[in-house]
C-alpha cells in the first residue's frame, strides 16, 4: 500500500518476507539459536519484528509482533517478549525514512571481524561488494548507545558490525538487506583469507597497487631483491685483484727412486724362480736346494 507517496508492504507480505528470509539466514548459518532479529516496516509508524529467542529456522507468525516506533505493541491480546536490539531498529527507522527492513545476524566470518573490532574496508572485487561500501565496527555498549552512534552513518553506510554481537544491515526491502549481509560475509571472508596467507593487499583495484609480504622460514636463505644489490662500479674505479700465490715447482726424481718397493719384491721373487729353474737344469753340486734358495734371495735383497 502507498501512504503519503511511499510504498509499504502489507502485514501479510511483511510477515511472509520475514519468515522466508529467516529460513535463508538459518540455512546459511547466519543465525545462532534464537539470537538476532528481523524487522520490516509496514507504515510510517509501524514495524513487524521477531520476538526474543525466536527460532529463525522454524519461524511462525506467532513469533512476530507489531510495534510502533515508540516500542508499543499492537494487535496482540497477550504481550510478547521483545528483542533486546529493538531500540536500534526503532532508532534507525526514525532517522532514515528509506530504511524498510533491518536484519541482525551472526555470519561467522563477519562475526570474527566484530570480535577483533576490525572494520571491513571498501572492496571492489564484485558489483555487490562494491555497492556495499565500508562497514564500521562499533564497540560493545548498551543498545541505546549503539543506536545513537549508528544514527550518524545510517544514511551513508548499509550496515555495521557490533563488537561481540554480530552485524546489522538495512535496506529498502528485506531481500536487499539479506543480500547486503551476504556481501558483508563475503568481504570478511576474503579479508580473513588474505591475512591468513600473509598477504597485505590493497582493496582499491583502481589504484592497481598490491604489496605481498613474504615470511622467511627458519633455516632458509631469503631471496635477494634487486633493490638490495649494490650499484654497478664505474669504469674509472679500479678493481683490486688478489696477488698471485707462488708455489714451488715439482722436482723430478730418478727413475730408480720412483719404483715402488712392491715392484722390486716381485722382481726378486721372479729372479729366484728363474734361478731355481737354472739349478734344475744344471748338474748337481751337492749343495742343498734350500741353501741355494736362501743365498739367491739374500743377494737380491742386498741389491735393493
């Protein structure tokens, strides 16, 4: 329906959209048990929001409540327990008339950035990420204080991280808010992946600048970068050369000294064997063979 020139979904459409997106949040593990909340604006002063502890994966219409921008319940015979983050929803709706839906969830990677108190900078690696822009992380405080701080950037940014409390996103429809939550989770995942791999890389691809930090393992010689090399010497600079080392010339030895002792022993044994053969052929002189053999060996050894 259209009220004062602004389109608002009907109560039926709002509740149907909340139940559908809550199921998608649960399927993607963006919800933790009954934590978080979803709300859709159905009029200038009317909002449908999930109750405290509502199961996002099995959400039903009785887990939704309609309130005005002052937090007063309507169309309910029995008051329901409102979520703790209701002040943030109402403050954002009252500040920015273009906000039609708000989601509060706990995507794992985005929640990790929130725990580290780390903002998600603007990225440009996909159209959805480019349209998301920067996501600021707020310190833990009361819901009223967070709401007051969120007012300052709810017109320029599309979501925020809350330290130790997940993230909140908003949009012109509940579907757009859910897509922005997906974009936040993707950006946080890419940022964590780059940090895990020890890459320090700029997000702005328009500058086309990237810096890669390499970690030197222990016991491994690092690579020498060209910048660390010394500048080339000029032609006029003399190069110091080492003086030649004088080494003694080898002295030639006589041939007899070069003959090894094992060779002489072999020659002596061969001569002794020749002498024995000669003795066998010569007539017997009455001298024992052993004595002759010893005498031959003794004479050969004396020649050495």
